[in-house]
């Protein structure tokens, strides 16, 4: 109706007949006073001792919702998905009138029993964030069981304890080698040879160990990123300065670009754009500011090394390549894109069964980008958007098939599309007093990064429009996904 809120017809039946993200997004975008309820199955677990028979234990349910939301938010999930999971948990345990809220690192949830009773509110702050997609998949599986009403409160607490106790699937030495493989594969992707691969591998390995040294001593991430960016730039400058003695024409840009690929914060950038597009503007602004600080740290580290090479050590970088060198090596570059994606999967602690799909997604995304940009001659921004849309669409399809999160299939696959070359040439131009070209190249890298994030988000939205929620499930009536209600200037 005009001026009113339309009531979306939900499919009746037991919870779990549709995927919980789809059902909970519908409830999340509906005002609390107008949210319909699903018919519930009888739970076999008795009520807790601290509550009356048949009365849900509100504090424990809210605590479970906050703990699950904390694990999801710490792994880089978008704010809407975190709120949907929290709402699904409370809804499954009998608390219909709940309002979850995510604001960057603050989680809160409020339960309104009735119009005359006081609400109960609980909060939790995410103090430590990191990428562990194996833990993320376990949390998704737990939320799926909760929303299907197959787990009691005691079962959930045991599962959460097991999830927190689980060790990472990859040891520390493998993570360090993955950083080197990522940088080396990226250097080959932008035109480097085997010598460039080895130097990039060594530079990223040294940078990773230096960043871990600072992290163990409590330094902020800004300084960790700045220090991690220094070894690749210093090795590239030294190798370029000694090119005549070594009788080797080195491509210094590929070495530094490989180091940039290992540092560019693609995961928080994608999450920030997704939050902004879904209406979580405060969280999106905070995440973008975080990405900006990390970018500035990378810029400071590389710029400091290039400045020292030019002025303090007099290495003489006047003849360094100031334009990208592209080589027509499709097979080698596809293999490099696959290696880069594998390295990202290891660094993100992805579960081993997801590696094959993520690698296929990353290699396919790079092929689409190369065909559009190099064969069709379109701009890099257009090629990045199209490739990112397909990466997001394919990742959403695989995630729906396995009933998990899209992040393990999408975020590592974006690695080959990151704008490392544009950022390097921008920094080099600024260091050599070519201010205008340097700023233009830096702005171009920002545009490519935003195009990457927008493309992934658009691919996810397109998949929700056209892909079925569940195939073959009885009683499912496909419905439209409700959009966020927009303001009209007031």
C-alpha cells in the first residue's frame, strides 16, 4: 500500500525447510511488530532450572546469539549476514521479538517480551579479528542445525567450545610459505620470470616474519603492514641497482607488485562495500577507514624504501620500468592465478575441501578478466567488474550447494584481480616527483578495488534473484527477497 509497509508472505511449515540466510534476511528487513512466525516443532529438551517450565532461558539464548555473531564478524562476514545468524538463533529458541545490531566491532541484541515488560539487552565486543574460514564453516553448520531445531542449548555450548578449541588446519611454517607463494605467483602474473618469482618469494617471506615479530609485541596493524611492505621493495631496488654487475635485466615492478598482492586488504574492502550497499553505513564507513589506514601503511613502507634507494643509498632507479610489461603467456598466467588463489586459501585458513572450488573460481575469474581487457580491449575497470560478478555468482552457487558461507569460495578467488600494479606505479611516480601521473595511477588502483568489491556484491545479489533456494524440497514456494526500505530525503 502507498505510504505503508507491505507484508511479505512467508512459507509456513517447520523451520529449516528453506536456508536460514534467506528466511532470516526476510525477517530482518521486516519491522519487528509485523514479523510473522513459523510453526515450531516440539523440542525434546526440558527447560533449564532457572526458568519456568516451557519458558525459554533468555540470558543464555542471547549469549549464544552473541557468541555466534562474534565468530562470524571476526571472520569477516558482512553485517547483514551476522545479524541474520543472530536473529535465526533467537528465533529458533523461541524468542520472536529480538533486534540484533552490528556496528563494526560491537554486537548487541535486545529481546522485547511484550509491551508491558522491560526488554533484555546484551552486548559483546569483538576484540580480535582474523581469517579462519574453517571455523566459519563450522559456525555456519551450527547455525543451520539451530535454525532447523536439531540442537539444544547444551548442545550449542558444547559445539561452540569445540569450535574455539579446534586448531588451525595449517601450521605456521605453511602460512609463511603461502605468503611467499602468493607474492611469487603475483609477480609471474604481471610478467615476471623465475628469478623474479624467487626474489618475490623471499621478500614476502621476510616481510611476513617481520610483521609477525611486531604482532607478537603488540604493535598495531598499521606498523605491521608498513614493515611487511619494506623487504620486497628493498630487494627489488637492490637487484635493479646491481643489474649491470649481475648482467641481468630485472623487472623490479613485478617484485614490488608481488609484495603488494600479499598485503592489499581485499577481504575487509569487500565486506565494507557490502555493508554500505545493504544499508549499514556506520559499519561500512568504519571498515573503509580501516582499509584506508592499512593502505597508508603499505604506501609508507614502500615509499620509504624507494626514497632510501633513490637518495640515501644512491641506487639509481632512473631507468626502472614505469609502465606495466604485459606478456602473452596464457598457460603460465593461469597457473600463476591458481597458485595465487591456493596461497590465499591457506592464509585464510580455508578448509581443504573448499580449495578446489576456490582455485577453479580464481583461475576462471582471471581468464575472464584477461579476455575482456587484453583481447577485447576494454578498460581494466570494466573487466574487473565483469570478472568479479562471475566470481561472486559462482561462489554463491557453490555455497548454496554445500550450505556454507560464500567467503571461502569468493575472497581467495579475488586475489588475481587485485590492483597491485596500479598502486605500485602510482607510488613510484610520486617518489620520482611525477606527482600528477602518480596520483592518477593511485586513484585508478582505488577505482579498481571498488569495482572489485561492487562486482562481488552484485554477483551475490544476482544469484539470489535467479538461483533457487532449495531444489526438490517439498512445500517451498519461491518468493522475492525483500529489499531494504530507502528514505526519501528525510
